[in-house]
């Protein structure tokens, strides 16, 4: 559901940056920068410790850079993004915002460690 909302904004307005807030707290919980969409990803996740616990990934995805509220510079960066007219605000139920952050963190861990970060943000993806 969140990926559809992000895609609708990206395709309709050429918006690539989003501030995600929890409705109850009315405070930003994540900053999302869409760096690509309709990207096809096919990979077999491999871990010597727990090979059966990692899923294979295949399909079309939205490529994302994100920062979450526990970053040391988050409040300053969120304030700057909110002041930028090119940034969209997405308000989610707190449970949905938490779920989004969990999915982004889990998907990021599927990437090789050297590829998990870029521009002081975490690299991840959402299935379309």
C-alpha cells in the first residue's frame, strides 16, 4: 500500500523525496528518497549461518535511500526536507510507519554490507 502511494506521487509529480510521519505523534519517523522505480531485482540471498531464513528476491522494486528517526542528524535533516516545497509528506498510522521501517531495514540487510549505505542514508527497496 505504501509503495503504491509513493509510486503515485513519483509518477504524477516527479517527487522523489518523502517525509513519513506517524499520525498519532505527528512527527517525522523517516526520510525517503526514491532513486529508481520499476527496477527488476533477482537475487538469491546467501548466509552461511542461516541459509534457510533468508528469502530469495525477485520482481520489480522501488529503489530507496532512507534515514530513520534514530539518526543523530535526523531532526535537522527532517526540518530541512519539510521546508523544501519539492518534498511530499506521507502520514501513516503509527503501526504502518513502524512496519514500513521494519521492511526497509530487513530489505537493506539483504544487500551486501558495502552496498547498504549511500550519501549518509541506508539503501533499501520496496516491492511494487
